[in-house]
C-alpha cells in the first residue's frame, strides 16, 4: 500500500493548529474533575454522532439520557444497542493502546465485532470479513455510488493496510490516521459497520501516536454537521485517481476545528478559575461564570438549565451574589433580564 497525496498550505496550517492544541492540553494544568467530565461528554457525543451518521434515529439528548442510566422505552432498541456497542468498542481500543501492542487484523476484527454485535439480527457478521460483493448506495436515489473491491481481495488488502500502519514512516501521525480511515472505508471489508470501524481505527492510530488530546475531541460531530460534505470528501478521492489530498485536507480541517473548540473550552475553564480565585467565588458560582464565558450572556432560564442540580432559590442567591460582587451585570427589563460578565474581571 502506497497512499498518494501532497501536503498543501491548508493542510500545513491545520496540522499546526492541531499540534498547538496538543501542546496546550499537554502543558496546561486543568483539574482532573473537569477533564473527567469533559472526557465523559466527548465519549457520549462521539458514540451518538458516529452512530447517527450511519442512520441511528436517537437524538443527542436521548443518547445522553440513556448513557446516564435512564430508561427510554420509546427509543429503537437497535439504536440503543449500537450506542452501547460503541462504548464497549472504545473501551477495547483504550485498553489496547495502554497495552502498547501493534495494530493487527485480529484487533480490527475485534473492533468491528464489538461495534455490530447483536445489532440488526447479526446481519453484519460481527468480526468477520465479508464473503460477497457489497455496494455503497445513495440513500436518496438508491443508486450505486461505489463498488468496493471483490471479497476475495479483502484479506490481502487488509494485510497491506495493517503492515503500512505498523511501518516506521515520516508521515505526520495525523495524516496517517486520516489515510487509515479512508483506506478502511475504501476496502469496505465488512458487510456493515465499515464507517464506524474506520472512524474508531483512525482514533486508535491517533492515540497510539500520542495524539489522544486527553480524549476530549469528537471528530464524528464535525462529519455529522454536514454529511454531504463528508461523503463528497471520501468519494472525490476515487474521482481523483485515488489522490487523497482533498480527503486529508477535509480530515485535518475537521480535527483542527474540534480541537480548537476543546482548547477554547479549556481556556475558559482556566479563566473561570482565575476569576473565582480573585473574587472568592463558590464552586456553584464558578459554574455560572464558566457558562457565561462560553455563551456571552444568558437568561435565568439558560443558567437554570445549565445547573440542573442547583435548587432554583439557591441559584438565584448565587447569581445575586455575583451581581453584588461586581462579577455580573444585568441587562434588559425585568421580563427580559439577561446576565453578562463585567469587563476587566482578570
């Protein structure tokens, strides 16, 4: 396997942003409590968006509630199973990285098995390469948009991919991860679940190279925001004689976009901590400050929704305390009152 692509200015800029985000997250002292909460948030969101791309009808709110332990009898059991399967597969990947073992076909097969086990009546043949020709169909027109390699070629193509991933290379680890994602989708080695497997394999490649970003990013969220653009980026490789440049530009832009959001969120947490220390705020008041740092201004109902565990009257007292301390200012009339942070708090 020898991927074809060239490094563009856009790619270089995004790789620089990605490395800056990595440096920030590696060097900055963020509270373990915050990192743990954000890691759980990212995992739930990735589980939701990677399955949503493939047709799950769950909303993000439903996914969050299910994974927090709620029972939602109205949701499709298949969608819930796919969501929970992702958590199982992700845990396998995390433990695999900790173990330091090389990428193998058996490992890829195990990722697939965990992702599709018990879903759609087992029709995806969990953990097994396909034995028949399959096709990628346009869901709207029902036309075939891609015919993958014959089933007989899959084992050899997968061996080539695994060998290439394990070989020492001067290719930037982020680009290597992007190539892995595209190549698995291109081979389409499984009857179903190829997209989910490719995205998790890509994540594994990043983690193994030290680009785990404290597991705070959700790349599938970027793809799901504009699915047609995601599919075009993949399909255009085939229209460009297998030149992956366009796909890798898209891939690095997506990862940079998500990591800039994580970096900004981390900076806001640091700012909130500094404001809390300077003004002697409680932990509850710091939550309010963090929310306003992210959103700029908020109605009381917004703050109430952001602090579901704080009783209404307690939250009102906390907010009034922030106003009295000169941390918040009030805008608008009584029936449209909004809160913002005052300038010059730091």
